[in-house]
C-alpha cells in the first residue's frame, strides 16, 4: 500500500518514473553539460576545417566566417543530421543496440521484487556519456595541437570502445554491407574510404574546368570566363 500511495500508476509507469527520478534526470544533465563541451570541441576543429579554406583564400573575413558558420552549422545539424545520428546511436549504429534493450515484463517483475531494473538501459546511457567525454577530450587535444580530425569518426570510435568493454566483440554491429544502404561498421568504413576519394575527384573535376576555361585563357572579362567563375 505504501507503494500504491507513492505511485498511483501502473507498475510500468512506476518503474519508468523511478528510473527517470533516480538515474535518468542526472544523465540528462550530464549529457547537456558534456554535449555543449563536445559541440564546442567539434566547432573548434570541424568548423575550422570547412571555413579555413575561404578565410585563407581571402574570400571572407574571419568575422563573416564565424557569423555564417554559426548559422549554417546549426541549420545543418537540425535538418540534415538524422542519418548520421542513426549511425551514431540509432538502428544503424556501430553499437549492437539490441543488447541494451531490456524485456519489459522481466523488468517489471524485478521492480516489484525491489531488485535492480533497466540495467541495460543504464549501461547504455553511461556508455554514451563516457563516449562523449572521450571524444571531446581527444578533439580538444587535437585542436590544441592544430591537428584536423573527424568529429564523426572520433565519437563512433569512442562508442566502439565502450561497447567492446561491456559486451566484447558481440557489442559491435558489423551491419549491412550494401553500399547504398549500409549500416554499422560497414557504413563507417564506406565513409572513410569513399569520402576522400570522392571529394578528390570532385575537386579535381571542378578546378580542372575552371582552370582550363577561365584561368588558363587569361581573359577574365570574356563571357566564357565569367560563366566559369560563376
């Protein structure tokens, strides 16, 4: 009766409330704190990678780069980062997320018997926060050393480290090898291999035509040069 008075809800709702009150709330605060620090680290390194080129070329000033970067990076993270989030901590994650899902009935029975509940979910939350801390420490160190590093692959590697400790090799999601619908480790490897090769080819192609039809011609006011530069 004491439990019924304190929790006038069903067993599952009682368990969920206890989880949020005793553990989840503190993890939310920790995630907010370390999330902001991680965002600072990513902005200091990844944003410098993307905006260093136009600033170095004199196309925009450093102040304009800060202004535009804050807008574009925010818009990109809000509207275009869904698939990357899925790779980090969703269904396509390198972490075998199924290992961190508890059976509701079993957990409700444990709660009624006053035993530990939702331990898998607690482990996952602790692992994710630990991965954030590891990622931000490395990215801040790399920024201090002036090393350009990938924020995405840093956090993914940190996640793999956490799940290896918790579940060994079974904690890694190898994923789907389909190049166009990959997941898990395969998707990360594709990103590592395809990204530099693809951008090298695109950059070579774009600049080749710019150089061939505009710079080499030596006629900046010619219509063809104007079209090329535009």
